[in-house]
């Protein structure tokens, strides 16, 4: 996910101040109100229903092209109202072009993988393998990104359709895709929405990955490789699935992944990397919904260390640069995350652990 500033630099006309004061007083207990550098600013006291009151305020101000911001400054709760930044419509032709380009690169990847099976003397029609891999990997990517998109729509967050990113095939050191991103064009209304935005993609994508891996496991084949030959690291969940749904073959020291199973493996890695609590990654969204900015920075540093120790050096460097950027806060950065969402955090940690594949230990 990526985001851009949703606010305009132009100040609000002072003539609107009294009208806005009345709107704010209908939802919050006001201590003081004044214009600060052309921005209506109010010191308010929270009520039991302040989270819902703020959402109502967001909705009422939206018709005026205004946005409220709720922040805590020392002992005070400050509500400011600013103008919305005009959102330019997305060019969907770009989304479609990238989508079909990614289908092409993943099809090429599946074809090359199927040729690898033929070199091992196994029967797999290259065209069939290519189609199977393309469907499997695109299903995982679409599930992941639509999880974000549907969540954004549910919470009223302006966001684009997914931009799929084509990548090089295996003979050029790639997997046919670099995943996909959705551009976020407005801030989440509160921490609940920010957490949901980050958690939805990995959870739905993880479910799709499990289904794909279960389908691909029995289609894979046990084989023998020379000692020291390069092998893919195995996530914990992949190992468990292969124990429950064993590949064909009776003897050997490795598993030759069917293109569908390979798509499942990629899905595990994508899920694990996206859950790293750094910057604008999915894990960074979830962490910022759960914690304040300072705690998130500490988590980002720890995540970079974990990636480095497990052999993901490039990803560790990428996460380090992401962690140097301040994560945008939601409109309401005062309300707490719900208890049910805090419990979902346990599921996210479990998903991360099950998807983790230590490169350096292989």
C-alpha cells in the first residue's frame, strides 16, 4: 500500500468558523475554539461514544470538502478541520495494462517451470503447467489486493484498484511478478480502519495461499538432488501441508515443486514479507493501528534485524529505508483499537511465523 497527502494547503475562511463550532459541539464537549493560522482548532473532551461521534463528524464535513483531525497534545485533545486535497481520478487503463502484463510474465514463468519438470523425466505439458501457475499465483495476488480494496471501500478510504507488477522469469532470477500495490488516496478515519487495511490483505491472501499449496502438494514429486545443490527454503506451513498431502514418489531427499505448489511457496514468502511491521507495508499499517509512532519505530528496527538474521538481506535493506519514513496517522489518532482487533494481532503473528522461511539456515 502507498499513500499521498489528502489535504490542501489553502486555509479555511474564518466566516465558516461559527458554523463549524456548532457542528463540533454537537458531537464533542468543547473547552475552547479558535482560528490557528487559518485552521479551525478546538480543544474537546472525549465522550464514551467519541469514536462514533468522530465518524459522524467525518461524514458531515465530507459534503463541505473538509476533513477533521483528532490528536492528543500533552493533556489536551485537539480537533482541527482542514480542507480536502482534490483527488485525481485513476487511469484504469494502466491497471489493466499491468494486470495483463503480469499474466504474461507469470505465464512465461510457469512455462519455464514446466520445462524443468520435463528435464527430470516427469510428464507435464508446458502449456498446462504455465496456465496452472498463472491461475494459482494470480489468484493469490488478487485475493490479497482485493482484501485491501474491499476494506478501503468499507471504511470510506479512497484507494485505487490494484497495480500488478510484472517481474522477470526464473532464468533471470525472478518469479514472474513483484506482487501488486494499491495507492491509498485518503487517510483512514481511525485506528480500527488503519489496522483493518493492513491486516485484510495478508489474511485473505494467506487463506488463498493455503488452498493453492494444498492443491499443488500432491502434484509435486519427491526427487533426489546432489549434496550442496541450491534448494528453496521451506516455510513451516509448507512443510506441514506436504506432510498432510504428500507429493508423489517414494524416495529422495527433496521435493520438485509443481508449478501450482511453487505459486503457493511464493504466496507464503509474499505474505511473510508484507507482514513486516515497517513503513507502508501491511505489517506497518497494522502496527501503527496498534501502537504509537515511537513503538512502531522500535518494531521496525527489530523486524529489520529478523530479516537480516534469516537471510533476507535485500528485504531488510528495503524495510530499513521504509522505517525511516514517518507513517501517516489516521484522522482520529486518539481512539483506541478494539479488543477484537488486538486479538487478530495474534493471528497475524502466527501467520508470519508459519510463512517464515529462513534462507540463511539452508
